[in-house]
C-alpha cells in the first residue's frame, strides 16, 4: 500500500478524544490531525514522538491531516509503527491478490466487507470452486511492551470476542476461518495475546483455535512511502 502523496513530518504534542492529535509540524505550524485508531495506543502516544501525517484535499473532510506513522525506540534503535487502523484490510487484501501470503493463496475470488454472522461483515471472503469458503478476520496489532514482542489486544475488546465466536460457528458449518493479525511495526520478532489485558478475549481465542479456526501473524515493512506485508511472525 503506497501513500498517495508525500507525508509531512512533525512532533506529537498530544492525542486526545481518541480520534484527535495535535502535532507540531517541522515548519513550526501546529495542526490537529485525525487519529484513525480507536484503541488505547498504549506506549504510542507520548508527547515528543516523531510522527508522519498524510494530507487530503477533500473539501468534505473536517480535518485534512491524518496521523499515519510514529517512530519509537525500545532500546534496539528507532523503528516505525503504523497507527492508522483503516489500512490493514487493504494491505492484507493486496498481499493475498499478489500471492504473498502462502496460507491464503489459490483462491480465484476475493471480496471485502461481506455480510455474515449476526450483523457483522467479514473483512475478506475468499472463494474458489471445489474449496470451502474462507472467512478472514483481520486485526491490527501495534502493542509492544517488551522489545520485539508484539501483542494483541491493547484494551478490552468485546467486538474481538464476537468475531472469534462467529468464526467458530462458521467452522462448525464447514467453512474455513482465519484470524489474521497484521503487525504494523518493523521491530516484531514474536507475537502473542496480551492475556493480562483481556482474559476473556484470550479464553475465546483458545476455544476458537480448538474448534478449528486458524491464526496467523505477519509483520510489515514501513516507510514514509508506504506499508506492505513483510513476513510471518512466530506466534507463542
């Protein structure tokens, strides 16, 4: 996924009201950017952090700036983190279409945001004649409390538990179901659930895996030009 226009650089002043962030651009101008991230952003909202913003010329938007990237150093040198949770579905869909995710290769149809379950939409539905439909639920990951060790979730997620339960039900109906964790970081070596943050999510995940739901985690390559799938990450 390529950013459509060059990103602007600046320094984070504060993130507030979940979806807003004040940022001082390198030219000294202070702007308010949209923060497309409903999570807690634990460890990623400290004042003074180096950030990157995209800019839109859409006159219908209330805020023309969007917070895209953050630079962080957990003791192993600076790394980039993608904080925009609107991007993972496109990143994964593009990678599947290009054959860069072997676990999800070989389907001739890819559709996004297809209705399923109880008032839900699956992120990606893969179909091919002679094969069970494959339902792929994508979760954005950026929590890292220890260097190299990515975790999900960063806050209690009732919606996440709902998705796991729905995937479990669809597996029982004969479909293939996949939880795909996209780690929007360049410093992830391993991935695990943050069981201390949401014990119920972890329990529901364990039950889903036992029922036949598959789970994969992939890291990303990130630059000021774009974000792409990188490689599978060990799940522990």
